[in-house]
């Protein structure tokens, strides 16, 4: 039952980047040319976030306008106290920078909604509906525990349909604490996208600045809606996706190309 109730538990988010399913969407109204830039690796996380901020402001100003002001350390401390967790330093830095908005090709959840979703997954896990664990697969094997739900995930990205990119605080025997994973209602195949959030953010910025991204205005929306889609090797940016890992081609264990059955 929880599998079908979950979308009602999760706070709805406006999608800026994806339309799942197998029905081909209408062609974009506009494709914006992204000019690659050659810069050295960011020295630290503050420089990385500043460059990410500058890229989004320049290339997708409507998305930049959705980014909310960051939270305080006191707010982050309060979440840690309520949930009994230690937030990884990179996650604290991310939320001090911005408290959610349209980013990473998905909905970047506010800290309040991150906590709400973490609690929702913990409540589902507490019901011990072990039949939902059947069919869960980890990529690579052993890195992610084969559980449908747990309160040990910190979901910071959301697709609007009960699926997340999250930090995993209690990984499988072959995983690492704080690894970035895909998980959710429809995500039976879960992928490790990066060993930690810092690595995930660096790879994402690297793709943007090198021009391996397509920015397009979508048709079929009453309001002006833009999509930021990372390209597969060869420059292809598919429409839609089958699993969340398709939005991050070649990140960690994610496949470099979306399976053709999802086209």
C-alpha cells in the first residue's frame, strides 16, 4: 500500500528538467547554446558553489531566480538534533549556499522538505513491509542496502514522483558513508552516483563548464519552462528518463547511455 501512497506523502515539486515515461514529449521551443569554459578545478567547496551559482545565473536565469537564500548553522544544528544525525559538511555547505530551488536537473529540496521526506521514509521503514524489499538491486553490488525504505537517507533532490537523489548514511558493505545514491518509489535499481557529495558536485560542475549539457525550453507548459540535461558521451541529451541515474550519465556506477527501451 505504501508504494502507492508515497507520492501523497512527498511534498510536490515543480519539475524543471524531466518528464518520465515512454511517450515522447513535443520538440523543444528553443535550444540554448552553452559556451564551454576552461577553468582549473575549484580549490574548495565555496569556490565550487560560487562557480555553479554563476553558471546557472548566466545560462538559466529563470532557474537561478528560484534558488532560495541559504539557511543558518543554527537551523542545520536543529535538524541534526531533531533527527539524531550528523549532516556531512558538504551538505551543510550546500544548504548554507541555497535552501532549494530548480537545480541539478531536478527539484533541489529545501532543508525543511529534506527533513520531511527523511521522516516519511523512516515511517515507511518502521512498518517493516519487507515484501517491498524484493527486487531492489544495488549498482555496484553491495554498495547500497537492499531496502525499499530507510530513515538513513538524506534526500536532497526530488523528481516530483516519489524518487530521490540522496546521501546514504548507512550503506551496504561495499559502500561508503555519505555516498550519493538514487532511490525511491520507482527506483528498484539504485545507483551510487558518487562516493560523497563533494565529488558529485565537482563532477556536475565539470559537465556544465565543459559544455556537456543541453539547455532547452520545453513546449506544452503554460509558463516558460527550461530543462538542463547532461549529455551522454557523443553529445546526445535524451528526452525523459527511465531511472534517475539516466540524468547523470557516467556518474559513479550510472550507465553512460539511457536504455533504448525507455525511448
